[in-house]
């Protein structure tokens, strides 16, 4: 799963993970955020529904990162006044700039091969500033060899994240879309 893999998925419109709008659990979380100047990263942003929502709610320091160019180009078309320097095309694991206040997770983690999960935790920790938060959704269904999406469980996530983060919330999402009911965990992890 490299840049060419993701470019092809977008070219073929093979984007089954894309729900066409910001997910209800993330919308509810964003709606309660107070500061509009938080430095926020959305890795694996795809078509950027969360990015669009954040921008339209007045968040001024949002960054969208994706391997593929196509979704970032579409994002720029949707919100022409979005800063071009905040559209980051590249490999999440090679991103050097950081010290984000918040990183939003929405179907990026589940797209990574399971062997990359410890690297994800390390990179998130490195990219967050002091007291930075990782928040979003993780899938709660058995981890299998086929994907993406790759599943996981609450116990697995605790084992991965607890050494580096304070677990503020990790619970079944109550406001998931009907087709995702019972398969999403909403979480907030704070950098240690």
C-alpha cells in the first residue's frame, strides 16, 4: 500500500471508506472544541470532510495529509481559500514538521498494515506537542489478514497506546452512522 496504490483507489473511485461528510462522532467532538487556533493534523485525510468542516467552523490552523494527490486537489477545489501550504502530500511516517495540538483519526489507522501500528503510535507521539491529543475513531471488529480496513479491539488499542498516552476516553461510539453502529470506538488519548 504505497502512493500508487492509493492514487489508483481514487482514480477508480474505489473509496468505500468515504461516507461523503464528516462522521457524526467527529462532528460532535469538533463542535465542543473551544479554541479555533489549535494546530490540527488530519492524516490520511482523503477527500477531507473533517478538514472542510473544521475550516467552515473557523479553525484556522488545519493541515490535511495524504499519500495521494487527487483527494488533496479535490479538497482545494471544495475550499479555494484553504492555505495551499496546509495541504501536505506525502508519507505520514516521513512527516518531520509537527508539534500539533490535535491529530484527528478517521479511517487512517485502519488502512495501515497491522505491522505498522507501533510505528503509527511512535509517529503520532512525535508529531504532537506537549499535552497534545489524538482523537477520533477506531474500528472494533476482529483483526484479520485482509484489508484495508484492518480491524482491532479495545484491548489491542490499549496495549499499543497506553505506554505513550493517557487514555482519556476509549468507548463505543453512540452516534455512529447506522452502517457502522457497534463497530466504532471513540477515543481521546493525551500525550504523556
